[in-house]
């Protein structure tokens, strides 16, 4: 009997000694291309320290109160964000579940049975039925516990893997939130740009209507032929058709914004308002800050860490699985005798199991986990490269659009002057109506191109904010 009790301290000491024998590779963040600065930012906006790139309500930099209200609703009403929030909560619950497996599990059990047997005689004190059979009661009460020592680090790696998965889920939530807010801002600015385009067309339609009246009056006076009137009518009808097309596009954008803020399109509308084409100056940090700021990069890196832990979990199957168990119970035929010393029973146990042959299944799982890790590393590096490309693309677009907007402004001003001069010459009979139509069409095209360039600068600024992973504090500029 003495040897039985000396077994358990030895086993416990063995578990403690082997506790540091965790198998599997130590995680190291994969290497990525080293970039000192953004090529497209050279000579444009100087870099600033990373601590100036504060996350926050970046959309407020555009100075539009309607956009501010809509963006705030995305946080609580957008269903993609809500799904990401639920996914993050699920990942956190999985971490708690995996962490619980490290600790012993304690169970409490109780039971009561009544049994009987046939026969005509019995010396038992059990109750005897009218037919001579014997019946009896049995009551049990027990408490037990079991614990699997994390000798090879399998449980610890499962916890670390779940934690990395939760961190990746948190980054996914940040990505979903940033994506929804960015999509909202782009749709909103596109809607306001259509409002500005519609305002231009309305002014142009008024001018075309006056031109038609002039042509009609000159035709009635016998100065011109019917052709000029027909050309004026054609030009007016085409412009009216363009105006109707803008109404359709605006309705579609309004519907898209409604879905982004979690409302049915039938219950949502945005009134026309003056457009504020403000574009914030972008203080671009060094490329290394992108690895910490972009939530999609953070999510990809955390999935690499989770995959790394799976390698250790798979390799732990090569080693024995140990478990400790203990129980203490009471049993009696009467409740009154249940807690007497004679009804007590206890047990302690140590077990070990080792797979001797499974046709290479363990090795296959290890190879599979290593391949999965290599896959996540490749995806992480591809995500980083795509992020650098995204930033460079938006920086180039921002620089070019600034130049393009100024050229569009000059072209529009010149086209307006030509239109007015040609119209004056037509009234004096110096030119035909064909030249008027050409001048008016050129002027309208130049005005709409200027509005489009201004809108492109705003939407590119939003895209650059997204590519940098968040907002910053800066003053908007016209």
C-alpha cells in the first residue's frame, strides 16, 4: 500500500519537469520588403512622425455635417460591421474556452437507484414484496476531478493560437469598419458631385431655353431658317435627357448609402445641399508605420502566428498524452447511512497514451500545418506588397489630380468666355447656330469636367486614408 502513495508525488514531479518541453517552432514575424519612403510622395508632402497619425473621425476633416452624422451611424447600424463585431466576440469566447482546458475539471455527481430480484426466500433486510421478491435502494454522491498536464505545450499553443485568432478578428473588425466608412464617404461625395452636376445642367438648360427662344424669334422674323430652331430643340432635349440620367444615378447612390447606415432605401433620403469640395492635406508617415496601422496587414500577420501554433499542436501528437484523475464518493442503501465512514470510496489515477501506429496520419497533419503556415506567410507578404502599391497609387493620383483640377479650371473659364462671345456674334448675325451649339457643348463639358476633377480629389483622399489605415489630424484645404 505504501508504494501506491509514493507513485503520485513522483508522477507530479515528472509532470513539472516536463512542463518546459513544449514542441514546435517559436514564432517569428515574417520578413517583408524594406521601404525607406514612398516614391510618389517625394516632393509633395513631407513625412511626419507616426504619433501625429492619430486614428479618429477622419471624415470630419472634410467639413460636412451631413457626412459626420452618416458616418456615426455606420458604427452602430451597418450590418457588415455588426457581423464583424459578432465574429470578434466569438473569437474571444474561443480564447476563454481554450484557456479553460489548462485547468483541472471538477465534477459533482449524485444518483439514486431502486432495484429488485425474484425469489421466495431471503435473509436480506431489503423490503420483500408480496410475491416473495427482493427490492433495495442505493444512493450515491461523488466528487471527481481530472487534469491533463500540458507537458508538450499543446494546450498552451491552442490558447496562443486562439488569442492570435482573436487579434486577427479584432483587426477584421477594424477593416470592416474602415471599409464601410470609406465606402460611405465615397458614395456621399459622389452624390454631392451629382448634385453639383445637376446644378450645372439646370443653369445650362435655362441658357439653352433662352437660345431656343432667340432662334425661334429670329425664325419668326424671317432672319434664319428652320434648321437653327431644330438644332436648338435637339440640344435642349439632349441636355434634359442628361439631367434625367443624373437623377437615376443620384437615386442609386442614395439607396447605397441607406444600406450602409442600416436603413431600408424606402425610408431614407438625403436632401440636396451645397457641395464643399474640401480636401485635407495628407501627412504621409514612413512606410514602416503602415505595417502597424493597416488592419488588414495586422490580421494577416496574426493569422501567421495562429498557423505557427498549429504546427506545435500537430507535433505534440508524436508524444504520450498524460492525464491525472481523482474521485471521492459515498454510497449506501439508506440516505441516513450515506455520510458514514464505511460508505466512503476514493481513487487516484495516472494514465498515459501513446499512438504506436496510425499509418503516417500524424506526420501528414504536421506537414499540412507547415504548408498552411507557409500559405499564411505568403498571404501576409502579399498583403503588405498590395498595401504599399495602394498607397503609391493614391499618392500618384492625388498629385496628378491637383494639377488636373487647375487645368480643368482654366479650360472651363476659357470655354465660358468663348460661349458668351459666340452667342453675342450669333445675335448680331455674324455666325450660324452651329457654332453656338459647338461653343455651348464645349463650355458645358468643361464645367462638368471641372466638377468631376474636384470630386475625384475628394474620393482619392478617402482612398488614401483607407490605404494608410486610418485618419489623422490636419486642416482641410480647398
